[in-house]
C-alpha cells in the first residue's frame, strides 16, 4: 500500500472500498484494442475538461501532492468525487485491476464517484474508460 495523504485519501479509500452502483450488465467496461486513453498534466486540467462537458465541480484544493499523485475532491453531479493524477501510470493499472465500481480512468488519472452512471459520464467527458 502506498503512503496516504490526509482526508482526501481517506475519502478516496472510502469511495473505492464501498459498493455503489454497478454497470447494468454487471461487467466492467472494456477498452477496445488500440484505443488510447487520455492523459492530463494536472487536476485543474481534468476539472477544466469536465467543465467543458458540463460536469465541472468546485475543487476543494489544487495541487495537493505527494510522491505518487496530485489529488483533490469535489461534488460532481451530486456525488462526492476524488480526482487524482498519478505520476506513475502503472498505479492506474493496479487500481483498475481492482474493478471498483464508480471509477473513471485514463492513462494517468482516476476519478472516483459513487455511481457507475456518473463514472461512465466522466469517462466519456475525459476520453477515458469506466469500471
């Protein structure tokens, strides 16, 4: 397990660790072969892209980072959300392998929400995928 940072990380663990809605077909979305997932340099860039698709939220903080990630949280479409830029994209692979519902992800980012429906909306807005 990687070192944890403050309340945002606790919120992230809570969101990832709890159930929530699952996709209606019961299976995780599969990224088609040859599809390149999006990448973003900062949390602000992720939020700007979400806002461009009508899903932006007011970040509680900007630039909170440790050795592994930059992180923030907000309320997105009525649900708590944890937005993370991972400095090592292999960490995203580890998180996705866990198959938690309510996870949108890209090459170097994750957005964790409560419902699979919101995760799919985020994934679509950010050119990513969802579990």
